[in-house]
C-alpha cells in the first residue's frame, strides 16, 4: 500500500504539472521535444520536490522500517529513471535523465527523513 501511494503521488503530480505547463504554453506542445535546458531545469525542480514528497508518503505509510521503504522506493526510481535515460538517449539533453536518476535515492531519503522526524516529534 505504501509503495502504491508513493508511486501514485509522484506520477500524478509529475504528469499533472507537465500537463499544466503544456496547457499554459510554458512547455512546447505535446509531441515536440523540449530542447531548452531552462525548461528542463524547471521540470527537474518540481520532480525533485515530488520525489521528496514520494519518500515522505512511503515512510509515513510504511508498516515497518520507514527509511528502508524510502530507500527501496528511491532505488526503484533510480532503476526506472536509468531505463528511461537509456531508452531516450538519442533525444535531447543528456543531463536531464542523468539528473533524474542521480537524485532519485537522495530525494526519497530526504522525504523519509522528514517523515521520521515528523513522527518522532509526535
């Protein structure tokens, strides 16, 4: 349950924010590549926040070992991001998918630590 809630949180927020950014014209229309590194930096920024939130959600809902759950979710995020980077390597900027993969575990652990601190304060 904790993994599913965390996954849904991250995916829904990421896809939803992407849709809003496309709808308001900040990102290029769907189907067109996003070549501007500044726009990719914006996307990375909100994905980092959502990654921390995903780590928080999984740690709060974990039936045991909140930080262990956060770590595993970060590792899953790393694997999925690495697969995505590999599949899309021929398109666009390389730094963006590398940054997504490199930050998956740290973001999840930060979220888990925030959740652990929140719980310990009662």
